[in-house]
C-alpha cells in the first residue's frame, strides 16, 4: 500500500491542500477537457442520479450537473467539501463526508458512479469498487480516472530513477490490472482508454464498466 493510500493520511493531505487545490491540481492532472471527454463516454440521462466519489472541491460535479438531475459528492476532507459547498454553481449538488470503502448510501441508489483520480488514494481499491457496485442500480455505469502504470511519459522514468517512488505513494494500474480490478468487484464490460493532460498524454487511464441488469448472466 502506498503512503497516501492510508485513509487518515489521505484526509490530512487533502485538508492541507484545500486552500490552493483549485489553482493547481485540476488543471495539472485532471483538466476540464479531459474530464469532459471521459464523461461523454457515459450514457447519462437527464433524470439520472450520479455519485462522485472523492469529489474534492466539486469541479467534476460542475460538469456532471449539466447531464444529470441529481449529483451527490462524497469526500474524506471536510475543508475540500466546504469549498465545494460554497460554490454557487454547485448549489443543487448534495455533499457528504465519507469513505469510499464504506459508502453511506442504500443499495441501488445511483444510475452512475464517477471517480476522478480518487482511486490513487483508496485504502482498498477492490472494496471501494464493491461499494460503488452496491450503490449502483442494475444497468448503471462506472467511470474511473486513474494513473496509468504503463505511462512512459513520466512515471516510468521516475520509477527507474527513484526505485519505485510512485508505488510508494499511491495506487496505479494498467489495462489488464484494471480489468481484473473492476471484474473482481462485480462490474462487467470494462473498457480502458489511455489519455492525459497535454504534458502527459498517456498518464491517465479512463476506465468504464457496467453493473449487470438484474437476472443477467
């Protein structure tokens, strides 16, 4: 487990980042254009309920609000959530402080679960994905954006030079590992697209999957 996959360490880290988070992190790693391209892969309807796990300051929710009727955001960090709540363009969103591995929602609540970058910090990625599966309605969708373990643009040089510094910090996966991961949590039909910001066009894996319809085999 990476150092930032410890739940309490993650909470403290993002509490610390909260004041300047919007000015640096989204544009550097998860620019709006990258997020929107990933969201466009979903089959969202105007009546859908969507959950954003690890919503941070709410920038992804701002984009989801245009496609879904109700968007819920969950995050470990209270300061990050306070920033999100105070954004006037997110006044219709609903925010909860909580852990991805123990979602405070009933079974089959959401039509879609989205998580942009949060998987890097989950203490147990399989358990978090099982929880996401539990709260998703049959036929519902999953969208994950995480760091690509096979990216040659940044992580491999750092890994070679620093003897695995990336693994020491957070969770990464490649296509094959991502497929195993989501299937082991109960999801079906996984797909992966290599993407990323301008400076690292292969840095990110955008993963989608679906919860099987009731009675499907």
